[in-house]
C-alpha cells in the first residue's frame, strides 16, 4: 500500500508542477532518485504520465488522466446536475463559469468550466487549485462550513497573494458573515491580479457545501454597481444545481 500511496502522491505532484524533473521530485519528497524514477516509469507505462516532448528529462500528465477525468465527471451526479445551469448562467452574463469542489481545507479544485465568447476572458484549467481564503469559490464554501473548520484554516495561516487578500482573521470572519447574509461571495483580485469572481455554494440536503459555482471575469469588466445583480444570479444557479442534486 505504501507504494500505491507514493505513486499517487507523485502523480499529484507532477500535475501541480509539470513539466517537472526527477531531481525536482526527489527534493520535494526526500526520496532516493532511483525510487522516484521507478515510480515515474511505472506511471508512464500505465499511461498516467509521459515525458515532455520538448524536454524528455521533464515529466507531465499523460493521456490516461485526460481520458478518465471527463468520463468520471460525466458519470457523476454533480456534473450532470451542474452542466445545464452553468451553460444558462454563461449565456445570461456572458462570462466564464467555473465549478469547483473543496479538497478538504487544502484548496478548491476546478472540475468544470463553461467559456464565454469574449476575446479577453479568465481561464482556469480543469484541475487547477486555489486557496480557500483568497477566492470567491473558497469563501462560498467556508461560509457554510462549521466554525471549527474555519478556525482550523485560520490557525494554519492566511497567505497573502495580493494587496486585497484577506490575511487578518477578523477580516475573513467578517466577510464570511456577509456571505451568509447575502448568499454569495466576491473576489476582487484577492488571488490572481486582474481576476474577479462571484460565487455561491452548492449544498446537499443537510446544508453541507459540496461545490461552488462562480462567474469569473477580468477586472476590466467588473462593475461594482452590478454586484448584487450578479450575486443574485449566481446564487440562483447554485440553488438550482443543489435542487437537482436533491431531486427537487
């Protein structure tokens, strides 16, 4: 089982840092170079990894991952429930729509995206990760988590990514209170400069947050006077997805 766990960790590390060398992975995990090399070759033989075409000393995600991800999502109830509302949301606001799920308190992971037709738009690759405390999707999730989970995240430290990242505990707590009252989260350049978003949580029958749906746009198109309008629209889409999951 240790070898299986190690292989999965290496796979995740390659996905996060690709294209990455054996030496870089060796330093990351503190494992012998021969062990890392053997793990990479095993994953490559199975199709999960491949050598970078331009630099064969570097490794990247293989076709197996690319094939499995859409199939897994399309068979999931979340993907099925969210897809049509996301398309309608995109058609309403003509901005990029993202669906993200929490990886415990570690990060938010983008699992689906519907693009707008603007030549200049935001873009997140499927599988991209981002911190909960610095994103609209993360805030939407945090606002619905138990207080002890929020305090655990705060205790880990709130890393600063920009001048607007909420790094003070009371600042984050106050924003989560606002989200609970208004029903939607706002991100203005808190994680990536020039990127803004509004998000709302997808909830199960008990009110536990399963995912968050977001409207994402460049800062150049963000209009403060439309925050409540956009927030209401994304909250409505999230509620529709929640209802579909519940079978309403």
